[in-house]
C-alpha cells in the first residue's frame, strides 16, 4: 500500500521534473509567483474585493485604512504597506530611527573581531542567507554562520535572538541595503528543494492549540485585523531583519533589536505551540522557505516595527 | 550616559531643518518607581548657531526615551555649526555640535 | 549526468511530496485517537488521564508539535498537575513565561483534562495537517 | 497627595540647580506649576497655569499625530503654524500631568516642530500657539494599544 503511494507520487513528481527540466527551484518559483499574484490581487482594491478577501472588515477600515494598488516592492514594509494609519508613524520614526546607533555599534563589533572579518569579508550578504550548503546538505542561517565562525575561532557563542547578534546583523543589513542588494536565495540541489518543501509545509500547517498556521494570519489573514492589530502579509516578510521593535525597546534601546529567529519564536508561541529551537533544522528550513518567497525584493534592513 | 546626541542638520533655500536624537532614558516618575531607579528626564533643550538661539524648549517627563525632536529655522548657512545642549532634572548637561550641510 | 540529477530530484521530491518520512509512517494511527474518550476524567480517573497526557505529550514533543498556552508548555501543565496531586492540593497554579507562579489557578481535574486534550489534539492536528496543509497554498490548493 | 507634595519639593530643589544662563525663558522655572503639582493634571488647569487662561480658538495651528499609535512609548507629533506666535505648547490628557513641552520661538525660528512623546493610554493631544493674547489650538485623539503583528 505504502509502496504504491510512493510509486504514484514518484510518478507525479517525475512528470513535473520532466516539465521543469531539472531546475531545482522550479516549484519554488511557481510558489513565489503565485504568492505575488495573490498578494497583489488581494490589495488591488480592498473595498471592491471585500467579499473575496475582507468579509469581516468594517467599511471605514476598507475605505480609509487599506491602500489600493500597492506595488510589489512596497510589500517589504510589512503591514505599513497597506495600513495608511501605520504608515504615518512609520515614516515619522524612520526619519531618525532608533537603530542607527546600533548599526554603528555593529560596525565596531565587526571591526574589532578578526574572526568575523575573516568569515565575512563581504559585509553585503544579508540577502544571501539562509543558503543551502551543498557539502553539508543543510540550510545555513546567518545567525548560525556567525556563531559557528565564533566557535571555530575559539570564541563564545552569542545569544541567537538579541544583543550582539542582531547588532552585527544590523550592520550587515545596512551595508547590504546601501549596496542595493536583493534577496537572493538559491535552491541548488534536490536536497535543497526538499528542505524548501519542508519549510513550506511548516508554514502552511495548522499547529498549536489555536489551530493556526503561519498562513492563516499572514496569507489568508493578511490585511485583516486581530483586535486592533493589522496582520502583515507573507510577501516581503523577511527582507528587513534584524528588526527594531518598539515593544522590545521599551526597557533598553539595545534590546529593541532582534533577529528574525527572535521574531519567529514570538509568532510561533502566539500560535499556541512550543517553537522549534532557534538554530534547529526545522527553524532554518522554515526561514529558508520564507526567504525564498521574498526573492528578488530589495534588502531593506534593519527596519522598525511596532 | 555620555553617549552622543545624534544631529542631522540640512540647509535648503535658507531654511535649516535639524533632526536631533538625544541619548537619555527619560525616566518619568511612574517609570522610575516601577524600575526602582531615580527619576530623571531632560527638562530643557536649546540649539544655537553662532551663539544665537535658534531652538528652545522646556520639556517634561513625557518625551519618549531617547527623545527625538525636529525643528526649522532661518538665517543659517551651510558649514555653520549647530550647537545643541540639553539639561536634565539632576542638572546634567550635554552639548554636541554638528556642521549644517 | 543530468539524468542522474533528475532521478535524485525525483526521489527527493517524491519523499517531500508524499511526506514519506519515518514520522508519517507512525502518525496515521494518531488521527483516529478519541480525545473525548481518552481525556474523560470521570470515566478514566485523574491518574489515568494524566498518564495518557504524559504519554502522548512525549510523542508530541518529539515531533515538535507540543502545545503551549500563555507562556506555559503542556509539559509544564503535566508536571505542575503531578506536583499538586502529590502535595494533596486540588488546585494547579498556572505559571508565567518565566516559569514563575502567577495568581491564577485551575482545578486539578480541569488541568488534567486540558493537558490530555492538548497532548492528544497536538497529534491529531499533526496528522490532519499532513493532509490539509496544501489547501492553504496559493497556486496549489488555495483558490480565491 | 503626599507624593505630589514631595515631587513639587524635589523639582523646586532641582530647578535651583539648573544653570539658568542657558535659557532665556525656562518654563520649568517660571511656570513650574504648569508642569507638576496639583494644577498640572488636566489640560485646562495646566494651560491656565501657563498662559493665564484656557480659552482657545480652534484653527491656524496644525497638529499631526497618528490615529492609532504604534506604541504608546513613541508617539510622533508634528505641530506647525504660520502664526507669528512666540510660545507653543503641547498638552495631552493620557498621563498624570498634562503638559509635555513648551517651545519659545526664537527670532529666526519657524513654528514647525516634531517630537516623540509617551502616552500611557488613549488620549487627546492638544497643541497651542500663543499669538499676542490669543491662544490658537488644534487637538487630535490618539489611540494607544499594545501588541504587534506587523511582521
């Protein structure tokens, strides 16, 4: 029975393989384009598309707070892309964002650490992570790579969520943004494609006691409200990390900055589930899939969020 | 404590726009009580060009932490130095300078 | 060479698509678990239900699908309930995200039932998810 | 009430220490009661302490603030006006004391001020420009909520 299933799926898979002539990212490209099409269609005209996409939103919200005709590139702004109210605050805060001094601190960290310099001679690499390491057959995240570099040089690992880690990453992100780098995730092998698929399954699978998937809120739910919170859309969700959250910065400014992993952990907890470990295979594959969905968009980190 | 005040000042068509972010915890009475720290916040900010006051404000405990202010004034040229001073409740003051671009 | 690649790709994709990992081979049985029956404290007794909770939560944890509610993992739920029973208390004090006791508490019976429900439904949800996740993917099962 | 008294005293002591040469008009010294103390709680009271009246005329001042604050700890405010007023003040009613800042407009100054303020809860922000003996004002309600799913 099981063998039959494997056989038939293999056949289906084979068929798609022939169609795509051995391009390992073929399925991922299809997914990415479908996500863009969906997101653009959804936000084309919220008022008009109400029945389809926003059945529970109020008239006032649709008319006055959800922008129309949003460009693909703008979706990197998270919910500020469509939220007119949010955009005002965002622009004001971006005028002189609280993370600027942290980027400078990140530059100092970089300049003071020979090991990091040797591991990352190019500082404009924020858009290239996570990548699939063909030799090791696994996804390598920027956070993981930095810690591995430190350990190899006989130094202590850094906290994967806050502190030095996002501060150094903020420097990389700022350098990448300045160099006008784009998100550039590749899927070089079949194993990489499988890792991508596992990440995708994680994103779309309902989990936790609330039975929510990541997609419930950020694909189907994007643009809707949870109480007073606008849900951000999946497209462009990873382009701007590390991120400075006003919520995190409440006690200490340096603490306001967090890695993508820190944000993910919070979000998965909100689903009512124990989140996977920051540097686990599951987390890295999830990030790998998510980053691929933002492929081709500008790296625009660090950024500021609620 | 002695972290620098971040200043950006740009002149365009005779009007200088200055954006300033001071480095201060701005602990209000309530916040200080909660954090079991001493209350302290910036009580006044002054900006000068060539010794002439171009910005002056008396402030309260309700400015955000690391307060940001932006102001505009006439009559300064590019290359002049903007001098920004804050004073807090405990009497600490800090002055930073930046050339107008 | 290219052919070889595509064979590897096929295998990889097939694995991914059918989700045919060791995990899934053992999961189908969980889908048919009867949560209501298993977690019924009145008919099974608190001790048994708590044992059921521990048994399935262990698997849920291994599968990375353990539930967590308001800062408290299901493991903590089970541990705290056990502690309360040992101490002869009829209340389970809820913990905050740092593992410290909060002002809130629930009855041992309620905590037991919830821990069990959480453990069992985590596994049911996981099994169902294997079949349903594609319905949420734009360009795949999700139509709009 | 005890706390208030204590605060008032503390402020008085601190105010003496301030180097007064820095500022031409330090409102914290000259109008302490508008900032803190028994008459600083409501906008009307504080305004009266500061300007001698709480009668304002709407208009000629523009106050920009978000409808919903991203975070109560960082609420961006923008006050602008073409009036030739010499004093500008910002109030809000979401905190224990209502006066936030008093600007003295210098000779070369332009009334175009941005600042970021803290608001403990949802409230109304009011900006006032004193032009001669008239107070012009603009107000805006800002909702403050917690949380964030902004990605």
